[in-house]
C-alpha cells in the first residue's frame, strides 16, 4: 500500500474550527471519510477567502484540486469540535499544495492531508500559471 509522506511545517499559516453536526454522521455513528474530505474543501474555501479572494476565481483563473492524499488517524463523532490548520507548501509556477492538520477538541490528530492544486484559465479551459495576485497574497499572508 502506498502511503504518501505528508510532512507538516512547524508553523501553519491559517487555522479555523468546524463543528460536527448530526447530519455529518455515517452509519457507524462517526463522520464518514467523504464528509471529512468535504470539511477539507470548506477549510480550503475559508483559507482562500482569508487570502483576500471571496471565490476560487483569481484573475480569470479558477483553482482546482487535481489530487488529494488523506491519512486518517482517528474517528470523529457527533459533538466534536475540530481545529483545522492549513498551509501552502510548495507554491510553484504552475501548481501549489495545501497541507492540512485536523485535530479534535482534545488536541488529538484526526487526519493530515495534502491537496494538489492548479489554476485553469476560464477563457481557454487550459491549465495556467499561478496568478501573480495569488502568489503575492500568499507571500504577504504567510509573512504575518
């Protein structure tokens, strides 16, 4: 079995919290994997918003997830409060990776993940370089 190496930096630039609702539970009375990935999408949107972009659209290019790797460490149950941290590393010319660290209210790691991201030009439908505005926003945000 292939297990990707997800190495988190000592300092993560963004953090947020999520509440677990009754509708998030799967048949086993815990949060299903598909919902946890949905949580990562929510955190990604909050992160991009914190960078100053109210949508995933930056300079007529939209950011898409082209790969994801998730290592699940423990169950999440109804009533849990999740602290999620996110960080971009690396930010390259044509892609970037968002790293995630999710913990429960007891400080126990629930999952670590990485999502490979690309930008696609909305006019051509083709992959394009990371927009300068996004790069500048990330560099300013991460320097705080």
